[in-house]
């Protein structure tokens, strides 16, 4: 996906934004995004995306990117396809409310989300685990979340339907209690919001009687997105502050740092080209010091090279030192690992001139500005 961010003056007029990673492993991993509003998708396998890895997070991420919101999904878990720019989440297949409750404080203290997307309770019903008191457990979990991160916006979803008629009835009873729970938190001054996920899907949207199809997950994404948009600050402001990428323009050449042919192929060497405002010329500088394009590819010193002449390419973002850059007040962009400058090869200024790392000289061919 393509996220964009504006550049902040505090970093040589460059801003901080979310940096997506194009990778799709499963299981725990370190956070891949290092900027933007922190949003924690929290729950069970429906958050994780069983049957459709990434689940509703795919459609939500795409909507956020299209809306020019800069968001950092956070959590100790990690999965999803390439179309999901940020794979972090806190979804645990098979987990009930009490199991989330037992771990939530540690997760929140580590991740410090601004917004929490909570969809939980399905496994309490599927496992027939003290179903009558499930609303009480949910209420206690919400209290633990709001007490741990009192300034966070907590979005509490009524759970989606189930195909089994008895379980569906139990889900409706559970869901019927949630508006009152949420209202009691609101009355107490808590930042808690109700999300009607119950009516978002029908049994026709379920692939196995429990988990949504791709289309069903996308319906969930639409509900989450609408809920987030309705609360100012929950996902920042669209297209402002940290919302939009800009071009990198060579001072000597007047041309832009460009990905040839708008390709997304790993290892493609970047070049100078006439500025045209296309997505292949829009670069986002993150708080992790990455320069990203398309929202999921990073400017990369090929092969972790540190010698003059090292090719500068695009590659899947992985957070390595060869993908970290200092944007300096003198207009230069230097590799954190190498200390070398971003440089058009052989002082070139023409379209198609390839970019490399080179010893910093202070000349204008190594100076860059934003547009």
C-alpha cells in the first residue's frame, strides 16, 4: 500500500510517517512501523485474520492510505500479505476475553497505542466458557485498558455473527449487553466508543461459519474505518502534518529521485528523472530514519555496502542500518551505516542518471530539497 507523509521542519523540513514493510511471515516480530498514530488491532483469530491472513486489517490499511492518514499498527504479533503495509497486530487465535485480560497491561505499556480496536468474545461463546458472565469480563477488560492508557480511544465492537444458530443466539445476547457497557464507561468520562460490527456481516460472509471471507473482512474494515474517522485525533488528520510524502529534488540537476518505470522490484537502482509528482517520486522520511516509497519499499544501500559507488536501490523495508538515512540541514542525505552521501553518479544531471553512495564533498550534486 502507499502511505504518504509531509516533511517536518524539525528534520531538515522532512516529516515523520509510517513505514510499511512488504513481508508476510506469521508470529511475533518487532514493530515494522515507526511513525504515525499508533493503532492496536486487538482480539482473537478474527483480528489475526484466520482463513484470510491479515483479515480486516488489509482493507483498513488500504482505506487509511487512500485517505492519507499516517497510522502505525502495533502489537506483538505479525502476519498478512504484501497488500497490507503494516503487519503488526495483537490478535490471538482461540483466545477468550480472560486471556486477553491477563496480558493486556503488558502489551499496552509496551505499545502505548492512541487507538485500540477491540473485537473479542467469540471464543467465549464457541468454547461455552461462562457465557452468561462474558459481558462482565468484557467490562473489566475495558476498564483495564482505559486505566492503563487513559488517553487512548477504545473502540469496542459487537462481535460478528456465527453460523451455528445456538451460538448466533448467544452472540446476539452478548452483543445486546455491549451498548450499555460502553455507555457506562462514557458516563464515567472514559474514551470508549461502540462499533456495530454485529450488523456488518451475515452468515453469507463467513467462510467456515466463524471467520469472514475476504469480502466479509472488508466489510469489517469499512466499519472500523468509519468509526475511527468519527473520532477526531484517533488516526490523526488526513494529508496534514505527517500525512503526505514529497519529492526529493537534486539541487544541481533540478530532477527528482525516481524509481524507474514505477517498478516495485527489489534491487531496482533509483535514478534522476524529470519531476512529475508520481507515486514513484514520493518519498516519506520516518522516525526510524527510513526513506520509503509506495509505503512499503525503502531506499536501500545494496548489499549493505559501505564503500563509494555502492548502488542505491529500493528494497522491502526491514529496518536494517543500510536502510537508515540522515537528512541533514546542509541538504545532504547520508547513510547511517556508511556515512556516505546520496550522489548522482559522476556528477550526472540528465534523466536516467543512477544514484549511488559516495564520499561527501559538499558540492551541490549531493544536495537535495523537497517539493
